C-alpha cells in the first residue's frame, strides 16, 4: 500500500472512531466529512509547507450540499497522531 492509500485508510479509521473531532492526514489528499450544527461539512487540508516557526497549511471547510455556511466556531489542533490516537503538538 502506498503512502497516500495508507494515509487515507488511517484518516478514515480515525474519523470512524471519533465523535468529537475530525482528523485530516495531508498525505491522504482527501476531504473528510463531519456532522456539525452547521450541517454536514467537508474538510480538507493541503499546501502543507515548512516554515521557520513551524508549518503552514490551507484548511478548506465547505458545506457538503454547497449551501452557504453559517458562522461557526472551531478549535484546531495541529500535530502528529501517536499510536494511542492522541495529537502530539
């Protein structure tokens, strides 16, 4: 299994087991869906680049049905996921 396929399997498994978060693996190159008070959202990340002070990436949040998004509040944690599926910052 190549890196993209392995990342997609891991991303899907992580999201299947999560009820309070959405996990995105940049190498999966695929959006994940999450149910929210704003409806079903498709979330993806790309253009991940190293910077002097860490990393930079573009986060895309879209409604699954192409409707306009209502205002929403989200908390984003960025880091690697360890074997216990915790984010290491």
